C-alpha cells in the first residue's frame, strides 16, 4: 500500500491590509504635526541676513502660500491655439450634430 504525499502550497504570512487613503491620512497627519517647526524655519530663513536672496524669497513665498493660498494662475491662449482646440473638441463631443459645420469652417 503506497501513500501519496501531496504538498500543499506554502502561503506567505498575511500582510496587514492598509488602504492608500489611510496611509495618505497618516502621512498628512505626521506632516501637519511639524507645521509650527516648519513655519519657524521658513520665517528664520526669510529673516536671515546670511541666507541667499533666492532662499529668502522662496521662504517668503512658501509662508504666503500657506497663509493666503496660491495666487490664481491665468490660462493664456498662446499662438498655438490650445484653447481654441479645447473648445472645438468640446463642441464636437457635446454637440456632435454641428461638428461638420465647425470642421468645414476651420482652416
């Protein structure tokens, strides 16, 4: 009488399931716990006569960005016509029936 040995696959130990959202929350929380220290460092650099002008301006901008938010960046319509292309694509997708009119009138 023969006994057949069947090997079960070896399973790796179960890893702790961590969602990326939870990890990001933990990272944000850790970073925010250093806010006062980081702000003091930025103010120190901004006020330092030994720091380069570029470092002082960078620190000042970082402080203003955190206190007041970043300034709105205008979208420029350069010579390459990016905005016109976006509007044309939007018209074609939203109003497909009138797309043939737009194509015929565009150079």
